[in-house]
């Protein structure tokens, strides 16, 4: 699990919104030489958002959405062999 509270973005009034994402990792060992694995990042598909407060307002007051990245879940399925 990855959790991040609202955090500044380097310019006054701009900040990243709070974020909670879940990751997953599984592996199956078939023998001493062969294995398979499955990895998932952001399996719930939570978007990453940045906000900006209007000019003259306190940071975080009446923010507007500035950027939203919605890339969904990323999955990797692999097989390993030791020679």
C-alpha cells in the first residue's frame, strides 16, 4: 500500500492531492529451476491529481483541478528459469 497526504509541488498554490494506492505481488515456484510471478501496481486504478489554488487565495483554499493522470492498473506476468 502506498499512502501520501496532500504535498506541495514547489510553486505556492500548487500541490499534489492525497493518494492511496495498492500494489500486489505473487509468485509460484514449480520446481527448483522454474517459477512464475505476477505483479500489479495501482490495482484499484486510483488517479494521481494536482491542484492549484486561485491567485490571492491561501494555499489549499478553493482549489481547482490542474492535472490528472489516470493510467489505471499496470500488470506484469513473467516466467523465470534458472540454468
